[in-house]
């Protein structure tokens, strides 16, 4: 959704409000100055009962009429009211309160949805809420394993927040083979945090012993990193004033904790991002074109309910694209299960429907639209990404 029009409308209202407030304050200051002058005149020229108060008040009245506060405020206030009246209209235009128009009655696996919702709570460490949801959804038996695994991850990450690396080091040691297969250097990063923590506490000999015990395993692939850590030994107890001060940044702990959670989910066969969060975020992006389509097709609700493919293109950011998408260069349509991409003998690819149309349902050969090759439709093979 493009929020720029809303932001622009808000900025206009804020600008007009600031201008109106400034003008009102300016007029008030002018009025106060005239009143203060009149008071000073009365106080300085007062000479008993013979003093003419009416002349001073008359002069004050004349000055206030010249200032004309209402007419000065009228223009800026009118502009503010116009901007304020347009802002709600912009909000109504940008935010459709009734999103049910894009809803479709489709069958889905309730058990899978319950698993996704419960997993979302467990990922966030909201185990009481997850347990309550699972209890009400009657899914206890199928979520016991998932809960225990996410609880283990949560406890490890929470321990890291308290600068306790023992649970994390035990976990990476138990899964070192799988982590090495995936090319992860998480184990080295954890040992580096522990080494720096020991060194910052001022124990050079203990840090050296720790390095000799744990860094030898990584010397072949991470020699430069280890040499840098050895240089830190010269700054025991004062690492914050050394060339290696960046090693003390709390960001390092946060990054390693995030990577541990990512690797943990990876070994579980789970995505690092919550499927529920990803689904809602993708739906948020895809909703506006669907709502616009339903507004245009208001009289064809039944047709919308029976469609097997989306009737309009829905553009999503790259983070929501999890598989390859092929668009036929001839028909300009995306491939589907019924219209898959087909590899021709020349190496070029078209969708099946385009090939059938050009070959008259395989009754004759045709020229490839990208090269002079003659194509026999019966020799085309379905391409799997």
C-alpha cells in the first residue's frame, strides 16, 4: 500500500495547524501589548477623580479595531478547516474498512492452521498463550514435540541475553556435524564471545587456556579471525580502549543469538520467520488489488468464489517469493499447473498453451519465435524449476 498520499495529507494539516497557531499567537500578542500600554497610561496619568478613563479606553478600543483579530485569524483558520476536511477523505480512500469483499469460501486444513498459530506463539516465547490456544483447539497431542523444541531454543536465547553461553555451547557441540554441513561458523562465534568475555574480566591466562582448548578446531578455515583474537590478549582488562573494542559491542551478542535461532529452526526443518507473520504481511500487500478488483466486479461475487486463479496480478516483494515464476514470452501469462513451462528442442521455453496454439494442437511444426528452429510439439518436455 502506498502511504505517501496519507503522509502528504497529514503534513499539510500539520503545516496549516502550525501556521494557524502561530498567527493566533501573533494576534494575541498584539492585543496584549495594546492592553498593557493602556494600563500603563492609566497608572502613570492617574490624578484622582478628574482623570478621564474614557479617553484611554476609547483609544484602546480604536487600536483593537485596527488590529481586527477576527479578520486576521479567519484566513488561516479557513485554510486549516479545508485541510482537516480533506484528511478524513484521504484516509477513507486509502483504508478500506470492509476487507470481507476479498474473502473466498475455500477449504483449508484446520489442523495445519492451528499448528501455525500455536507455533507463532511458541516462537515468541508466549508459551502460556500457546498452551491455552492449543487446549481450546484440542491439538495437545500433535504440538507437544513442537513446544518442547521451541522451549529449548527460547531458554538458550534467554540465557544468552544474560551473558550465559553454556546452553548455547552445549547445543552447538551436540549438532556440530549438521552445522558444519550447512557451512555455519556459529560454534566459532560463540567461542569468540566467551573468549572476549573472559578477557574483558582481566584473566589473560584463563583466556589463553580457553583459546588453546577451543580454537584449534577452526584454525584451518578461520586462521585470520583467530590471529585477531590472539592480539586481544595484549589488552586484557582494557579491551574497551584497544583496537579491538568493537568485539565488546552488544550487537555481536544479538547477531549471534539471531543466527542461533535461525540455525535451530533450520535443523528443525522450520522457517526462521513465523509462517503466520509472513502470511499476514504478504496478505497485507496483496489485499489492495483484490479489493479494487472486487469493487469493479461487485456484481460477480459468485464468479469470484469459483475462480481457481487470481484474476489480477498481485505484486509482492522479493522476500515473499519462495519459488521460481515463469512468464510465457508469447502469451505474457504466468505458468500454472494446467499451463506449465515447456522446454523446446532449441532450448527456448514457452508455456504449453502457447505451444499448442502455435502447433495447432501438435498437428504441425512451427517456428520458434526466438530462433529459426523448426519445433515439433511432441518433442517438447515439461520444465520443472
